[in-house]
């Protein structure tokens, strides 16, 4: 982990921004370098190479004016492939959780999280781990349990393979997936080959269709 973690915050609620700013002020290993009310303004600041200060980690709200946090997340990852993202939101919607994780978020915390939980989450993610609100973690465990029931263990997709399969389902090509995830094209190709082998299909359309039939994309309620 770097000696100083540079954090960007995108949050449209002024009072909550102040809470986070106060919480991080004085932290020896965490510096809040920028705050924005919309994802569009934040993205423009990162695209300006003359003034850009590159953050290591982004605290991202989902319910933002303009484009949502989920819509913006891929653009942040494209701009800075190494950027770690923690969703910090009021939404405990299951679709939001799954979408955020599939798009590369390394953490999902609700705004009911304590200051200590947020700071610990930042350190955990920067150390290569993941941070989840307990309520969110329970939902993910339940989801995985249902998927395990539907797909034989030897056919279970890895988290990266599932992530890539979801992007294939959204119509992305291998090069686009590589760019979005910040990995090599050949790595994506290898994952796709493994996906086809595990699902016993020959192409992307068949893989997406079988994933839906097996309940990989949409677990039963």
C-alpha cells in the first residue's frame, strides 16, 4: 500500500461531504484531495492533464444529479485503470450492489456506516481487499449460495469470469472489456474461452442465453 492514500469524494449532499471531510482530516495515511457534487465535473477534472491530481481511491455516491454513480463508474475506470472505487450510498438495492461490483467497485458501504468503518474500508481496499456493508455482504452470500445450487461446483464461474460474462451480455466486445477492466486483451480472451468451456457453449450469444437459463445473471428472489 502507498504511504499516502489520495481520495476523491463525489457526493451531492453538502452536509455529508462535510462529515467525510472532517473524518479524513488529520489522518496520517489518507488525504482527501478533491470533492465534487457531480460525476461529470469530477471526470472533467481528471481529463484535464494540466491540473489533474490523480486519486488512488474514489468514494462514489450512486444517486447523483446528472449521470448516476453506476453510469459514471466505467468512465472513471477507463480514465484511471488503477483507481479503486468504494460505493458510499443510501441504496441497498440488490441490483445496484451487483451492478457496482460487476463494474469493478471494490467496496459497497451504506451511509449508515460509521466513520471508523469508512476509514477501515479505505485501508482494506488499498491493501488489496474488499469492504462490504454487513447487510450487503449477507445478500451477496445468499446470491452465491443460490448460484451454487444452480450451477455444478466444477462449472462455477470465477468472479472475474462472471464480471466479463455480464459485460458480454451488455454487448461489449473483447477489446472494450479489456479497456474497461484495465486488463490485457489476451487475458480477456483466455477468460472468455474458459467461460465457454464451463458453460459448454461455442459463442457469446449462447453463453449469455445459458447464463440466463441457469440463473447466473438473475438469482431467484
